[in-house]
């Protein structure tokens, strides 16, 4: 089932400003925080030195630049998430897709290499790999997509035939060509699968709930009684 979304509803489920989950995603690990903090410190020092050496008199501008630089570690994840959201919102049309899991499988993805030296002085290359879950989601019309995300323990409940929901994006009004799609939601398990959490999940769940209710409330054709 593929239901077109109005532009207003599409922009509700795909937010412009980063949500809490999106901010957490780009916050990263402690090492990422330290990198941003170092950039903040260096930027503030550069501004102070430039102010002293060149005797800048634009106090208000220097103050604003100083504040922006000092809190770079805090606001940069918001900027990263908002820019990624903007890429999705550039698509002209969106739709709510509900299908089923046609197939799933696990793969290993090479995410980096580390060079080190062993006890004999020999160079050793260590491959950093991450297990990923691959999903094929489709419906009765023949439409299907393949989705890849990092494997998590919660994914063990996924089975073939389970209902899966997501938002798809396109530049065609009839959604005949899908250019991008969001994270996947399994309503029967209240489970989200994603690498990056694209959606406002509260709005998305509300859209899905209304569509499910509409389907259940569709009037069934009454059978005519045949009298003997």
C-alpha cells in the first residue's frame, strides 16, 4: 500500500530542525565530542589573537563570533542533522508505504582498517567490520526496496511476512519512481530499524494509526439475501 502524503504532512514527519534522536546520532562518541571541543577552543583562541594583533574594533561582531565558536561543540550536531533533513525535504513528494518483509539476511560490512605492528615488528592490517541487517520490503503490487542498517539485538524478532511501514520520497507526483526512503517501523513489534532516524516518530505513528483505522472502517459490500 502506497498513500501519497500532503506537503504539510510530509514536512511534519520529516522535520527541518534536528529531533532529539537525530541530535544524539550526530553527537557521536566521546572522541567526536573531543574533536568538536578542540575546534571550539582553537577557534576562540584564534579570534582572541586576531582581536589583539589586528586591534579589531568591531566588538559586537567579535563577541558573536566568539560565542558561536565557543559553543561549536554543542550546536554542530544540530547543524549536521538539519542539513541531512533538508536533503530529504527537497524532494517534492512523499508517500506512506506499508508492505511486508519479503526476505532478510545478515552481512558483514567493512567500515575501516587499522594498521599496527606486532611483536616481530611486522605491519599488520586489522579490518574493522560491522554486522548489518538487510531487508527486502514489498507489497502485492510488485514494488519492493532493499534496506540496510546496523544489526542490533532487537532485530532478532524480525520474520518474513511482518508488516513494515516507512516514508518514501520522490520528485514525481504519482510516486512512480522512489528516490529515497526513511527508516522502517514494525507496528506489531513497536520496533524501528534505521541507521539515521529521519522521521518525527510521533507524527509518523499518528499517520499510520489513522490509515489503519480508515482501512478497518471501509464499508464492506453486503451480500444480497436470496429468498427461496
